[in-house]
C-alpha cells in the first residue's frame, strides 16, 4: 500500500518522487552539487584575469571543422600593431593576468609577430606571467633565426596544436636547433577530456541556436560554459570580450548572412573602466549573447580530426 502512495525512481541525473499520485522531479544530489559548484565558479569575481587572448590574426591557414573562433570563415585581418600597443599597455595598467595568449586565427600569419612578442613582454615583464604563442604549427619551419631569438629574449612559450598528418619530429628538431622547446596542450578537443592517445587534435562542436531558444537558460548556459569568468577573455581594438565566440561571431554573421547581435553589454570598453574590479566583476556574470550558445548540445570530441566544409551545420544545433 505504501509503495502506491510514495515511490522514488532514479534515472540518470533525474530523481522522480511520486506522492499520492503526484509526480515531482529533482536533480540527484550529485548533479545538484555540480550545479552549485559551477555557479560559484562562474559568478565569483577573481583577483586577476586568468587568460588574456589576443587575436593577432582573425583568419587562418588551416581548415578546422567548426572553429570556435570562426577563423575558417574570416577574411584576412590583422590586429593593428599601434592599436595593440595602446591596448596591451592599458590592460597592464588595469589588471594582472595569469597568461597572455597570442592566438588567432593563425598568429604566425601576422608579419609583425615579433613586435607582438616584444610589446606583450614589455607590458607584462613579470617572468611568472606566461606569454604564449598558440599556433597550428604549419609555419614554424619557415621561421628564421630572428624569430626564435625574439621567442627566447621575450620568454615566449610556443604552444602548437598537435595536428595529425604533420611531421612533428622534423618540426621539433628544427625549432630545437635554435634552442626553443615546443610544449603541447594536454586537452586537444574543445572541452577537457577530449584527449587522444597521441595527444593529437580532435574535433568537437560548439553549436549555436540561431533563434536564441536553447534548452538551458542564459544563466545556466553561462555557468556551465568552460569559457566563463575570464577563462577566455579576448582583447581587440579597445574592447574586452568574455569569450572567443562573442569576439568572432561577426565572421559567422558575415559568411552566412546571419544577424546574431553583439550588444554593448557583451563586451567592456577598457578605456571607460576605472579599475580592475570593474573588469573582473563584468567577467563573472552572464551576457546577453549567452542565450545563443547551446552549451547542453556541445560535443567534446568526435574522436577524430575533421576538416571544415564551411557548412552552417558545423556551427548550429
């Protein structure tokens, strides 16, 4: 008789409780705890900016499936070196950072890359602050002695993505002849856990919901996103964007004739803020654009590396 009046059933992360014929559904205690942890992590302002991404070049010389920075859709575009100097100096005045990452697109396409090394290190001279060159490695064999001297002089960490079908032994030997050692990321997919046995790059998917009606609320999408709370702050032309998706969505809009909007609340003007606190508080909250990111539908890894066909389906749910 009691079983007819009251019962508990667990299926996946959902606990279903039936009382007098009424059905109530709850997250299991483990998933509830995870959600609480995610929320605290994403909404607690930090003491510094963990990563500052600089898109030295918006475009790329590779063709990755569903590029999260939309670089395969971008036309040739470089960060103006004079503007960059002003911006990086302003950021050094405002806040400390854990890491400055010179990325893209493909940063080695930028003919002024050595100047970016020098200006970045001058702005952040503390040797404990890592300055990273995040490259696909395709152009490393074409770099000459002055490039590698600048890498060493400015304490630049060269972090290539280990793409398949490349002769990494040859690349390592060439780079090593100039006294430079390559380092590789341990997570080569879009999300942690997407690691192949050979530490090679695998493909994943960051889908967008074009009408902004995702299964999660914008707050939940933000709190579950691995790019939240300064994990991927992108600086470009006087503005700091909370992630590469918002910073690069203009390339997606242009290529596919879409209009996913970036509002004035989706970035912060680094010349209008008074101090570091304003930046860190801004980074620790959801943004209007979060409603377009289908975080629940993200695929960490396909288990293989794929090339793009530039179909809109690579970026949409």
